[in-house]
């Protein structure tokens, strides 16, 4: 082989080796690029899945929260209605109990005191109150009562332990209350009642009524042995 041919063969081999090396390098870069692309895609897919899971969780939590709020609001509304119903019932009871009528005043009533002693050992005076007005009024409770004596003094009558009853007076109706007392059989009592100063329940003005002339002798003094009983409808 001539020197020229040998040189050409050597040059060709070098060219082939350089080309092969270039191809290997290109292949390596291509593989690296593909690997990087696949990793990025996987990461993106993973992030998308995670975001979707978070969004789903948030959506579920929001739904639960909304359901919880709705349930609480519904329970609150029901409780409010129950309370409201309860309040209305109480108000209606109060109204039915006579709270809707104004209290009877002295101008609405005709009053008189009469002896009502059941026997000679039990003193009792009954005060009658008749509604002479054209409207229903309330006489529920205790009237005010002071006994005026012949010496010019007066003393309030203490209330008994009885509980008042609802007493509404329609026009023409009569209510009564009683003053009970111990009877003097000795003749030593100095008590000489002449009048009863009566104030209707919840009233502000009083009326002076004559103490019944035929009433049994009251045993003095004017103390807790004389008792005032609540107003009630006449039998």
C-alpha cells in the first residue's frame, strides 16, 4: 500500500470515530432531555392530583360546614319558635287571668258594709262592691281597709293568708271581701269602730263606709286578731 493510500485510510478512520462520538453525545443529550421532560410531567401530574385532592377536601369541608351551619340555624329557629310559642302561651294565660281589664275604681263601684257573722262567737263584716259602670273591670287581689274608731283614730286591717282569686266584674256583677275579728263577750273592750275606709284592689282612692250597726262587739285592740280576706265574686 502506498503512503498516500495509508494516509487517506487513517484520515477516514478518524472521521468515523469523531462522527461516532458525536452520535453518542447527541444520543446522551436526547435521553437526558426526555428523562427531564418525563420527570417534569410526572411532577406536574402529581401537583395537579394533589391540588385536586385539596380542592375536593376543601369542597367537602365547605359542604360539611354549610350543612353544620344549616343544621344549627334550623335548630336555632326551632328553639326560637318554641320559645316564642311558650311566651305567647304565658301572655295568653296572663290575659285570660284578668290582666286585660282595668282595675275597678271607686267611681266604678257601689259599696256597702253588712254584718255577716255566722254565730254569736264569730265576728264577720262583709263589704259588697257592685260594678255600676258600663264596662268590665278587675277587682282581683286585696282591698285596702282601715277601721276608724270613735276616738278619731284609725288602724289598717292586716291581710290574712288566703290567696286572691281572679275577680273580673262585668256590669252589674258584685264582688265581696270579709273582715273577720274576735268577739268581745266581757264588755271590757274599748274598741268602738264607726267606719271602714275601703280602697278597691290596685286603687288610689278610698270610700268611707259605715260600720254595720248590728255587728257583734269587736274585741280590741286593733291587732292581728282582725284579718282582711281577699276579694272574690259574690255567691
